[in-house]
């Protein structure tokens, strides 16, 4: 297969934009190599806005944000919709921390294997945090610059046929199953905890944007169902900053989350972590220097 005849389909889910950024960076890298590329939102497939055409692509990639050291429920829902087909695929995931390499990939591999898909290449991208503690702008820019470089490397390795799989030891698998189970049980509770303030203008953006159709407008009141997957999109994309959790307010970033604004600001230099860095962010150095 020559690059000129290579067709690539990149399916991804992104709650607040990190995985979307990486998916499009990958798409651009494949295009630079002469490939024809489609970058497709998983939610569009699940909502029947886009027809699922796996068979048309010579290469298929799948990306997701790390939720509690695992893929989110919506990603597994997408896998269940895949037609059975003997095909190799590559995966990528985005986490705010290099801890445990973003969690094991065992469950993702197994679910895909049941559908006939064999994962031959995996890669973690460390991207800005959208929960608990926000990152400095300099670190956000540095992580983005690293993603630009790493997507280029990833593209070259995939096209060369290289196989690269993450090691998944038994203890890590157990930890992931526990945390992932807790997250999937707690996400609906987080959704029901959300409250809309008086600043809401009923623009319906949250209703349109929710990837699981969990938000509705009933009699000029915004309501939340039990299908929340804790993607945080409604909170950070609300133009009036009107959506907040009540009990779990500590989980969200007070200053909001807009990676693209930092990326587009040329005055921000990506030099936050260096060989001299001490403390918590020292753990990012090995990832960044790869």
C-alpha cells in the first residue's frame, strides 16, 4: 500500500477538546504523507448523523479521552456498533497525567477483538487538565507542542508498519477495573447534580452539544437525565457559564477550560517543564523529552 492510495478513517470522542485536537493533528500528518483522511466524531456515528463505513478505509484509528484510567462509556458503545470485520486498527488516548500511561488498554483491546479488530499500535498523549486543577498556560502550550511532534512520529511509525503496544500488567488491570467501575456508576449522579443558574439564556447549546442527548429543554427549563458520562462539555461550552454542579463543584475548573485560546496565543511560550523542574510536574519530563 502506497501513501498515495492510503485512506484513513479516524474516529474519536472528545468531551472538551483535547482528543479532538489530537485527532485533527493526526489527520493533518497523514494528509502530509499523501493519504486521504476522514476525521469523524463517534457521537455523530451513534446519533446516525454519519454513516459508519469502516470498510472504505485502509487504515482505521480510534481515539478517546481517559476517564478513570479507561475509555469512557461512549467509546465502548461505539465499539458495540462496529460491524464484525477482520481488520487492524490503531488507538490513541488523551490523559492529563502520564500516570500508569493513562491506564491499561486491556478492555479496549478485548472489546475490539470481539468485533474482529486487532490493535497493532497504541499511543498516549498527555494533554491539559479539565478537572480539579487547571494547568498553567505555559504547560498547556508545551503539551500541545509535544502533541504536534508526537502525532508526526506516530503517523510515520504507523505507515511504516511498526507495531507498538502498551504493557498491561495484572495489578494495573485490576486498578483500572475498580476506578472505571466507580466512574461509570458515579457519572450519572454527577449529571443529576448539575444546576442551571439564572444567567441561562435558554440558547440550547448544551442541549445540542451533549454527546449522549442527556440534556433537554422542557417548558423553558433545562433538565438533566441519567445518561451523563462526565465529559464536562456542557459546563465549559456554556456561553453564559450557567451550568455548575452543586455538590461536586470542586471537580470543575473555576477559570473554565479553553485550550484553543492558549494554543493561538503566540506570546505564550511552551517551556514550563525542564530538566530542572522539581515537584509534581517533574513526572511530565520523561514524556515531554521522548
